[in-house]
C-alpha cells in the first residue's frame, strides 16, 4: 500500500476537478476514479498521479480501484438514486483494503429528509460511521459556482434568475474554498471522526446577490424566481432523465420554502483564512474572459 495515495471518486466532475487541483497544490498523490478512460489524459494533466476507470454502480470496479490506496475521498454522482449502495460498495472495498481514512463528501443538512439526495447522504453517513473505518464527513453548502451557467443571462439581460423565493437566504460557498478544505482534511489525521458543516461566510438572498452583481458589473440586475415548470422544461430540453428532474424540483421547492443557511466557522478554521465572499467571487467571475 502507498501510505499516501488517495482515491478520489467523481474526479472528472465539477467538484472532483476542483478537489484534484487542491490536492495537487498540497502535493498529495491522487488516483482519480473516472468513468471513461478517455478522461485520463486531461486529469493527468491536472496533476492526477494515476487514473483508474470504472462504474460506481459496479462493486468489482470499485474493489479494483481501491487496491493499494491508503485514503479515499468519495464524491457520489449528484442526486443519484443509488447513493447508499454506491457508498456502501466503497466502504466495503476500503475495509477490505485496510484504508486508514475515508472522507465522505456529503451535503449540508443531510437531515432534510424531504429531499431524497439529502436523505440518502444521511443514510450513507450512518453506514460510514457504523463501518468502523476512520472517517471524516464533509457537509458542503450550495456552491457560488451555480452562477456560472446563468452568467451570460445575468450580464446580458440584467436578470439573476434562480428557482427560489428571491428573499430566502443561502450561505453560498466558493467551491475552491471547499476544495482547499478537502485537501487540509486529507493531509493529516487531525480530522478523523469529525463531521464538518462547510458553509460560505454570508447568508444571502437572490436579491442580495443581484444587488452585489449590479455593483460589480455596473448595470442593474434584478432577482427573479423561476417557476418550477420552467425549470423542468429546461432540464428536459437539456436531456435530463425523469428521476433527475423530479429530484431537482423537490430540492428547489424545499430551498424555496426554507432557504439554506449554515455556519461558516469550520470552513474558515480548516482553510486558515477568511472564506471567499460573494463580492470577491463575482469580481473574479466578471474579470474572467
Ligand atoms: N452543487 C452543489 O452546490 C453541491 C453542494 C453540496 C454537495 N454537492 C455534491 O457534490 C457532488 C458532486 O457534484 P458535481 O456537481 O461535482 O457533479 P458532476 O459535475 O456531475 O460530477 C459527477 C462525476 O461523477 C461521475 N459519475 C457519475 N456517475 C458515475 C458512475 N456510475 N460511475 C463512475 N462515475 C460516475 C461523472 O462522470 P462523467 O464525468 O463521465 O459524467 C462526473 O465526473 C454530488 O454528490 C452533490 O450532491 C453539490
């Protein structure tokens, strides 16, 4: 076993790539678990020490990927109905391999059971805690990066449109801060048996966000709540399957009602500096060509 090699799952995704970069910055050797071997070249360019391809729903490919690693950071595919059996397969393979640190990338407030993927992550947390493996559970809030796909509309039409009540507050967080926190957690044993809520530094409504964006880009931007039938229509047109659309609607309805507020202290403690504020994130986004 390589005493430092970490298996990173979901490595080719939005979250996985950000975490890979942060791990590489900390000089942590990473074996990237990817779905398609054609993704390997790009991930090795990003700094993955090695890549292994497999399907998360196939316990055989998980067992093979686990050979020789000492740590795992498991990121499940978003809103996947098999989140629990997938995580159980990684847990089983990690136990067989004698892995000494299993980091599970969960979500903030997994106890919001009305939202299926929160509930499934809660079940997966329970399975990990009861597995006997040394673990750390990370519970990230909603990413600031959800602004990226709508950025063109925000700047061109002056509308910040999200499927939530424009007054409900969210502690949105910069994915790069989350990635830095993951690298810190993976770098030592100091965080074993911890469950960390990772929220951004401010509670912001869509109206607050629109006002900040207006300030930064110098044109008026207004917040707009997108009706859920429009969300479904757009997702259908983009090719999302029926289950994914249903889960998105459930989540959006829940956030619309309750918002998504959390506490930023642990994130700041982990990364050793103040977490990125929304204004700084938008300033950076606005200056990216
Ligand atoms: N977005 C947020 O604000 C937020 C907040 C908290 C937590 N999270 C959690 O973060 C996690 C990752 O989200 P993300 O937005 O980074 O997702 P993503 O960009 O869709 O990435 C998911 C990755 O998983 C891979 N994958 C999917 N199914 C697979 C399978 N059966 N076998 C092997 N690989 C598979 C995908 O492979 P391909 O590249 O081949 O498609 C992709 O690389 C989710 O669990 C989500 O709940 C997200």
